[in-house]
C-alpha cells in the first residue's frame, strides 16, 4: 500500500491522520493498524465487529461475473461522467472488488483510488486490483476513515450511502456518482428465480438519503440487453443480496430450466450530485 494514500486516511479512534511505518499505519496518538498480508488495511471500529459483509462466495461470484464484461456499460458510463484531473483521488464506498474504481482511474499513472468495503473478502480482491488503489475495511454507516475534503470524486454503486460522511470527505468542488437499479433491472430473472425486487420508491429514498448534503445535477439511464448463459445467470444471482436467502440447490434447478442464452435487461440510473453550499467541514 502506498504511503501517500495512507496519508489521506484517518484513525478510526481519534480521527488523526495516519502515516505508514513499514507495514503499520500509525497516528500521532499511537493507535496502530497493521497491513494484512493480502495488502488491505482494516480500519473497522470495534463497535462494528460482527457486521455482515459480502461472503467469500459472493465476492468470488462477483469477480467471475464482472470479468465477463456484462456490466461494462455501467463502468463506461461512470468513466464518461468522472471528469477527473491527472492527479485526483477517487473514493468508492462499497467498492467490492474495485471493478468500477479501477475503470474510472483510467490510464493516468498519477490518479489514486481508495476502495472502502466492510467485507474482508472484497478488500482482498480490491487490494490486488490496481497498485494505485488502497483497499480499506470500514463501516460505511460510521465515520469514514478519510480526511476532510480529500476526494475529488466519490463512487457509490449499489452500495450504502452515508450522506453526511460522504459530504465531509468530498472536496468542495468534488462530485458524487451514484448508481441505483430501476424497476426494469434484471426483471426477467426476479420472479422466476425468487430474487429480491427493486423497491418502487428507490428514487424517492435516494433523494431523501442525500437531502441536505447534496443536490442532484443530472441523471441518465444506462440500459442494455445482456445475453447470459446459465453459468453467468448463476454467478449474477450469487453476487447479489438475493444469495443470502435463496436455497442454492433450488437456485440451480431454476437456473437449469432457463433458456440459453437468457435475455436479461441491465437498467440502472446514474445520478450526479454536488455538495450543497451548507455542507460543513470540520476544522
């Protein structure tokens, strides 16, 4: 992990800036966090121990499915909206394997990224995604372990949104890109496979969750038709929250009865947000 990236992180106990000393991140007050052998840094507060993140199986399925390129249109849309400078810092909340973050960083050797996720299994994958990325385990619902105003861009793709903390971490002229599924997303699979359906009030809840901290300045629909074989359908389901409540054997039976290829709709909203002028920054 790069020392310059650690320097924008802050201690989850006292909020002082961290510095890398060999393979240990330390703050001036003596709190220390060792780098895991897999390359990520665990800054999860003790009060968050035991919370559920993506399992090893879910992360594995995500790695396989995203590797097929079927969600490439989402990543491409994020790249087009990023508007990054050559040395900007991008933070992704709920980064998973850092698939989207890696794409947004592009080819500039000076851009840097920080992948935040509560899952250690995801953090392991993200740590190997790109040498420009620091992978950090944290709880998105608590204080993010980043210095005020440190990020020029924040990504939030199918992930939790802590508006106050994201606003604090984002630079005054920075942007937040949020990807949320809409009613058509994976519609051909939801009922037949027993997947979790998209909340009809998703957009209203998005507005409410960011109100007061951010203002929306644009929205676009990213929609494509995917042609999936049964293996791809299986991996797609197993990487989603639906995997937590589906019986695996029953899932395989249902997937086995699907036509091949299965025509499935990818349909998401990509919204762009700016901090409101009233958003405070701590001293």
